[in-house]
């Protein structure tokens, strides 16, 4: 999905330790098999399948609401109820009525951009600009401490079985998520699917987020695959644009997230109902 949720960057040492102990790399042996990926009634030969997470593998709605609730609580603790109410309107959420504008800041932009929206809200309510930026960063950082893995993530029906089948046929699997790297890793471990993925890339791992091709390029580098050997799977137009910008072999849109079929078809090579419809031979 097109939502950026950044935490502090993993250090090289932290990542190395995790990988050494098998923390996230599913295998130390990079496979080079060309596999027929089956998507509906179409097939694509590839070595690597790159997935978005929220809306593609897991139900995005609860993830976003858990994040909004944590940020609201953190903002209210520091700034008070009135400013927290104003913050909700600024970022596009109405927690009292369980509404979230998926075309608004919280639903679409990177955390770096959303922090500016939050800081602007605090500035308009009387804080100096420097103070507003500091408070925005502090409250957003503290919000993550109020959340627990898997951070609202619930696997979509049939997705785990599909991922296991793709993996069993020798495909490399990766995730390009707009959610923070550390939280993505932790949530996938809690959901017991971490071992299925070779690489995870989050917004803090690259200079530019979706729809820039940077995430795909980083995954290609780490898996030693080329773009024409890779397929992008996601639920949003942003995912499809990222794949196209990276010139991957094929972009597959799924209808389990924020984008409608008519919107995905403009950019996707294939549109299917769900990742559960993917198979391999």
C-alpha cells in the first residue's frame, strides 16, 4: 500500500546479527530457478516475487486504525484533547466514528510527510515551528511504543498457503512495505510467515518511497536478481507504478486493498482478486 511508516533506521550491525541468527533471511542459498507464476488464467516466468504488505498480504484497515489510535493517544498526552482533535482532522481520521480517509495524509503519504502535517497542525494551534516539529517527532516515536506486534495485522484468507506454495517451487519472495522495517519484520514473525521471505525493505532503507523504484532496486540488489526476472504484487496504484518504474517483468494488482479494479487496470499487467489466487509450477 501507499503508506509510509518509518522508525529509526536499523544499524548495519543490528541487521547483520539478525541475519546471522536466521532472523529474517529465509535461506543463505540464493536460488536461481525460473518458475512459472500462475495468476488467474495467465502465467509469468520469474525468479522473484515482490509483495506489498498492507492490503496485499494482510487486512490494511485494522493496521491503519491501530496506528491512528496510538498516535492520537500520544498526541493527546503531550498536547491535550483539543489539539489531538485538530490533529485527527489534519491527518484525515475520525476515531470516534471509526472513519479514515484513505486519500488523506495518514492513508497515503510517508511518515516524513505526515510529520510535517502534524507539525503544521501544532503550529496553527500556537506552537513555534521548531517546537511543533520536535513535538510531532516525539509523539510519533512514542506512539510506536504503545503498539504491540503484529500491530493490527491479520492475514487475508488463503494468503499463507499461497505463499508457502510459491516458496516450495523455488521462488524468492520479498516485501516492499511502506510500514517501518522493524515493525514489518516483527509482525511477520508474529504471524509466523517470516521464514518465507528472503528480503524485507521498508521506507527507511531507501532514499525515496513508493512510487519511486528505490525499494524494488534494493530488493533486486539483495536477491541478485534483475528486473526482468521479478514480478511486483500489490493492492495500490502506487505499488503498480513502483513496479513499472523499476521495469519489472510484470505487475499484478490484487483487489484486497485500497484501489478499485478500474484504477489498477490502468497500470497493472494482471489484476486478480487476491494473492490467494497465485500459484506456481
